[in-house]
């Protein structure tokens, strides 16, 4: 089993920055692929970013491309999401997720068997 724990989110003004982290424990060999998703009120959970074990392969949702950066520190079993130029539409609960395999369905929730509890990010205008 894998346990994922996200850092505390927060309230930030539009245009500001925030970094989330997600620490993995347990069977960390199952965290070959780590991703971030988010869920805004009244909306479905959506893909934000994914990063491979090496960190060299990273994909982003179009809505965050150029503003968000996903990275990982395998020595600390931690993945990060650096968010910049935040806008109110980024307000959501952010979740990290992990999987043993990197597939073409990396944007799908069903590709990830392990999930964190989520952390609230609120961007004020």
C-alpha cells in the first residue's frame, strides 16, 4: 500500500504563487508515476500534471501549461507542484495520485490506484 499526504494549501491572491508537496510512504516502488489532479466546486476532478520517476517526462493540462511546474525528489519520496500566476479559476481541492505504470491514459483518474486526501487552494481576485 501507498500513503500520500499533501501539504497544506492556502489562500492566495490572483497573480501569486504557491507550492504544494505530496509525500509518499509505504510501498514507494508503486509511485513510478505521480500526478496532480484538482476538483473545483460543482465540477469533476480533472488532470493537472504528471511527472515520471526520472522527472524528465512531464505533461500538463492546457489550462496550467506555462504557469505550473511539477517536479519530484525521489530521495524524499515527494512530488511538488509549483503554481505561479494563479487565477481564481485555479481554486479547487488539489489531489496527488500515484501509479506503478505510465500509460497513455495518464489524464484518467482510473489510471491511479493511490490518492492523497486533497488540499484546498483558494485564489482570490
